[in-house]
C-alpha cells in the first residue's frame, strides 16, 4: 500500500485565466510526472477541490480577469477550507509583499523556466512532507 501511494502522481490544481499560459504551465508540471487539473475560473477550481481529495497543490495566478476573487483572495479561502493544500502563487505583474500571501505560500514570478517552477512545487510538497510546513502554513524548522 505504501508503494502504491508513493507511485501516485502528485495532484496539482492549476488556475490561470490566460489559456496559452495555463497550457504551458500544465505541460511543465506534466513533464515532471505530476497530475494536473487545469481551470480558468474560481468556481471550477472550487468544484475540483471538492471532487478530488488527491489535489495537494494549488498553483494560482494573482490576477484572474473577470473573476469575482483575485488569486490571492481565493488562495486564502483555500487555505482556510483545505488546510492540507500547499500553494504556489504566480504573477507576471510584480512581486507581492510576503505579508499578503497566505501563510506558507510561495511566490514565483512569470515568466519562468520549467526547472524553477517545478522545483518550487516540489519544494512546497517536500517541506510539508518533512513536517516543516504546518497545516497553518507556518514553517516549523
């Protein structure tokens, strides 16, 4: 059973409103053997999280055009409702102050190459798995 869990691809929910960017980021994650659910809207993201308990990572763009919530606001709601989901926030419009990110979330500026992007996702998961990232998002050591 443990080897079955170890062989299960990491489940990533990707929320990006620009289709070409969503496709490119999803391909980077799939090339790294991750299972990716791609959505362009907050409602679809909520539905995916409700339906799939194996989604452990949220990758979300800060600005989601035409959406009632920004990616930051949505990620804070996810942190409250699904505390086991780790978050990577992305944006091509500057770096947000650390205090506006959900606790424990990481930020990567767009555009990015596959290696640092995928590395940031893996680092978040490894930090949580090693017990250094508490469910509230704080680092424990």
